[in-house]
């Protein structure tokens, strides 16, 4: 029973880390998509690449900027949660 609780806690924490890491990229994709969608609605321009290219560029820029935060968060989770489980320190 103890191992099942540890597994579920670790899984929950891992999913939370995934959510925290994905928030900057998803937020920028949402804001960029809404802005470009509003621009397309106001100007009646219905070009598919107009939506895709700026959103991709914004995602790449935010990924590049937040790469250190993402790496630090994953390494911290690994060192604080996963390694103690592997070494037997429930």
C-alpha cells in the first residue's frame, strides 16, 4: 500500500511539473492565436500561413527564453523526487 501511495504522489507531482513547464509556451500560443484571429476577423484576410508562422515564431522565442527555467524545474524534480525513490529513500 505504501508503494502505491508513493507512486501516485510521484505521478501527481510529475504531472504538475509538466503543467508548470508547459504554461509559458501554451500562454504565448493562445495569446498569439487570439491576436491573429482577431486581426483576420477585422481585415477579412483568411490566409492559413498568417496564423501558423507567427504562432510558431512566438513559440520558438518563448521556448528559447524559458529553456533554462524548464531545465531547472525538471532537474530539481529529478533530484528531489526521483533519485531518492531509486536509492530507496521512500
